[in-house]
């Protein structure tokens, strides 16, 4: 069973970016921690490596943004499941999510001003609060 891919041999990160599976390097090893005989003899841990700096699939702007946010190499390690195939699928999915997050461009915030009605409501509330507190004060007569 192959990792999740839209086209055969390609991981679709964004609508405009597709990474060939041949650019992803997979290494397998035993999962750490307790698990008895199964964990000790089966290589279910998956380590996925992707060379951001040397990938021909990335454009120059994409590469620069990813190197700035992620670094020159992206490494994903998964040992959540007992199955190597499932861990490999999870690694590719996490790779896709991290790449998409690294390429995401935040919209610049456009500063807004309070509306006239909002200003009036705020000032009215302040006046009411001031009047409420003034009415609680004892009258001092000289």
C-alpha cells in the first residue's frame, strides 16, 4: 500500500505544488519504549526527510519561504501505530501539513476604526457608570 497521493508517485501539498515521492527519503527503525517482542523485532518507526534547499519541485519564492520558516531540511518522525504502512501514511500526511503551513501567507491586517455608533455607546456607558458611582457618594454639606 502506498502513502496518500493524488497522482501516482506525487504528494499534493497545495493546489499548485506537487512533490514527487522520489524526493522523499524514508528510513525505518524500531519504535522506542515498551512493546514486547513485536516492538523489538519490527521496524515500524518511520523517519521522512525532505531536502527543501535542493528540491527541484519548489519555485525560488517557495524555497526561500520554506527555508526561512522550516529550515533547509524537513524531518518528520512517526511511531504512533504498530503498522509501518500506517506510520508511513501518517508521516506523509504530517509532511503535507507542515509544508502547507510553511507556505501559508497571512493576510495583512487592515486597521479598522470604531464606528460612530460604537463610540457613542461607549461614551454613554461611561456617563451612566459615572452617574451611578456619583449617586452612591454621600452628600457632604458644609
